[in-house]
C-alpha cells in the first residue's frame, strides 16, 4: 500500500534531481529503507520518503565524487610514473598484508575502499550496526598501517 500510494511521488522527486539511470536505484533504496523502518514511519510518510531519497542521492553523489577523485589520482600517478612495476609489487604486498587481517576487518576495508560503500551500507552488508562497523574499520586501518610500516619486505623480496 505504501509503495503503490507514494512510488510515483518519490520517483518524480528523484527524477527532478538526477537522471533516469540512477532514479530507479534511488527509489528502490528509499523504499527498502522504508520497509526496514515500517514500524517507525510517521502517519504521513511522504516527507520521510523524500528525506530518505535525498539522503540516498547525497550518498550517491559522495560516492561518485570519491570515485572521480580516485580516478584523477590514479591517472596522475600513471602519468608521473611510466614504469608500473614498483606499483605492481606494492599492490601485491598490500594484497598479501590485507589477507593477514582478521576476516571482519579485511571485509570492512574492502567494502569501503573497493566497493565504495558508505559506512551505513557497508555495515548492513557486514551484518552489524554502523557504530560497530566504524570501530571495525578503524581497527582495520590501524592494523594495516602497522603492517605497512613494519619491517615486512615486499613479497618478491620475501620469497628469495
């Protein structure tokens, strides 16, 4: 009933703020959030749905900006350093160190860094609360930084 009554309004709201390709995903995410909070929705849920859709759009924009900044840094890095072999060696080392982390911490880093999820969505995927996920991510970053600064040689040197 909620979906049928408000889908058109939420879709129109989102379409006025983004393109068609992204709109359906944002609307789906909005109604997914509504379903998760169905027992706490106000009597008139439309403003709540609009705010949730706005939050979803903001999350998407932040993710897009992060991806664009990363692509810019990667492009600049590749222009400055034509020999990519050292980067490959470091990536192999980083991946090896990543697998030394406890599985939950490794997954937290991968959800944020590789999948580009925000803390809330990553926490959902990890099956924990957002505050618990933030603690897990902090520990993972700290542990990985410690591994990176320790005397661990790159993988190719360690196999000699």
